[in-house]
């Protein structure tokens, strides 16, 4: 499926389909498009509980930024930004999708639009033209919408002084912060906080750099599967897992972020993932949340995956038995590349010997003490068989969510020590590429053989054509089959 075809099939362009979703208050479409009502000047998520507006009064946009740029403000009833993100950013690999991933990671706040354009390899003018055409808003407007969402989280979920909130969310001035909040939410920051306290029955909000957030996802969500996958590869000190008789109950890890360090602890609930964050610098909030969402693949569209994979007679029983399977991502591209080449024992040894110790460890996050070492540290002191790869990363091989998959794969294969299987694994977990089938993986082939699908790479690759564009998810089912699940 070509990038152009994917762009043409964007849900928001199909107004009849969008209106049917709005009339049905279908939460499966939350995050996939924005509904704006011309008569009220408000934009909402598709599942907003308010009365369904007349079709002639409705406008559809791909992003909140596009709605805001056209003069609409956010609905305070349905909070349209507090939903899973668009799965388009993983399905598509075009410039607009890659830019959105970097904007969500806070690139514009850190490096400005020039920095965003440099990382994507385009001029600012060309980038602005493409984003406006595809997403209805330029990079500044998209980043502004992202800042507004981060600010609302800090206003409602923390007791930070509002002046601190403004700069932590990425605003350059308190005046800009106040104006944006008024324009987007039709209220002031102090009124937003007061309303939040009333909803919380005036409970005391945390005032430090600790936050507890609810991360939404599209149901169904195979939380046990993704947490067990991460737990099976956990490096002591860098990651920590809690278990009970039913399996993994919580997963935590340390984070290396742009402005400092962080620690995150994740617990799956029925309708959200509880994300407890401790950050050295709250300017890293949006980046930390974006990375955690990618780690757990929370923006996936599980029903779209199930429709394709469930049509395969061999996979159908697994798809039914394990609904909402996810492809685990990563919080750090360099770390993922190195760990793909290291055994679990080598990973643990490197983390223990070379990892940077956090200055303190909160009792509630016990076991998370160490940052995984940088590529430069591994290049200097790590095992010989990964030193060359680590040096390439330290010298500028960029492995981040804004990369074009084809270009990144070619650059990875140019590095001695990285083969096609490793390169594809990196694309799948770093970029969230949904259509990667790791036919060279012995465990995956054993799972395929157990299901009677294939026992060799060629046959498996041919069978995998029917799983496009969700081969990565099919691979997860094959891994589960190999484990007898």
C-alpha cells in the first residue's frame, strides 16, 4: 500500500463515514479525526456525549491544531485531546506522519521549526507546505496544540504554580500561555485548575516533579502480553517488574530525556494505563508521555488489525483468544539497536558496569536505579562485537521516530554487524512500522510451524502477504504461538 493511497484513505476525508461515527458516538474513532461544529465554535471527539449536531453544521479535521487554526475551541465536556493518538502516524511513513511523531516528542519546543525541518531533511518552507496540505495546520500550529494539551495535563494533574506550568509545557512566556489556554479552552488557567479541584473533591495535588497520568487506549488492549514481553527482556536497575500469581502487574524503567532523567511506572487498568512519572525537569513531560505511548503501542487500532488477521483461518483462533495484541516499541532508539545485538546477560552486565546511577531512588519506584549507558560509553568500554555499531550511533547514525523507514534501513545495513533481521526489528520497534514480518527469526518460524502455516522463510513470506499492512502484529501472534499461548 503506497503512502499516497494511505493519505487518500485518511478517515477525516470521508465525511459520510465520519458523521455516522459521530451519530453513533463511536469511541473507536476518537483520535482519528476531530469534529467541529460551526454553530457553536467548538471541536469535539467523535464520541462526545453532547447532542449530535446537524450534518450541515459539522466540519471534520485531521488534528486539533487544524480545528484551532480555523477558529474552533476545545470542548470542555469531552476533552478531545485526551484520547489515543491517530494510528495513521504508525501506518503512514510519509513526511506528515514522521513530523507528527517528532512534534509529539517535543522537538519543536527544544529545537524550533528549523530543528524539526533539519531532522526530517526538508526545508522549513517545504515542511510547512506539506503539513498544511495534509494536516490542516503548519508546524507551529501543531506544536501549539501539543503545548496546550501538555499545559492542561499539568494544570489539572499537578499543583505546580501556573507560571511554572507555562514554561514546563514549552511556552516562551506567561502571556503566550494565558492567551493560548483562553483561545483553546475558552477559560483561564486558574479556572481550569479550580474546575479540576472540584472534580477531585479538592484533593491535594502533587507539587513536585511527580505526576500520575491516565493514558487512554483503544480497546481491546492485550496489556498482559505487552508487559510480559517487556518483562522478559528487562535489564535489572534500568527496568523493574512486579508480579503476582496471575503474571506481571507492573513495569517500570528509567528514562534518558532531553532536559534530564526520568522514571516511569506503568500499571494496566480496565480503561487506561496508570502512568506514574518522576521527572528531573517537567519540560520533558510531553516527550516522556509520547515515548511511553509508543512503548506500549497505545495508539494502535486493534479492530483494524483483527479484521485482516482474523480472516486467516490459521490465525483466527489466536486473534479471538488474544484480542488487542500490541507490538512493543521503545523509549530510546540507540538503546534498542544495541540491545538487539546483545544477549540478556550482556545487557544486564553493560547496564550494571557502564550505566549512570540515578542520584536517588524513590521508595515507591524501588528497583529503578540506573540509566542504560549511551552509545559513546558502549563504544569505549562495551563488548567488541557491538563496539562498531555503538561508534556509528555515537558518530551520528540517527535512530529516532522521525526517520524514513527505507532510508534508516539502508543506513543500518551499511554498519558492519547489523543484518537485515536486526534492521527490520529496529524499524518495527523504533518507528512502529506495522508491516514487518521477521521471517528469519527462529522463534517466529516455530510459531508459524505450530499453527501449520509454514516452516521456512520463503513460504512464510508468501503467506505473510495476506497479512499486510499488519504483518508486525501477525508476528506477535506467531511468537505467542511458539510459547504455546
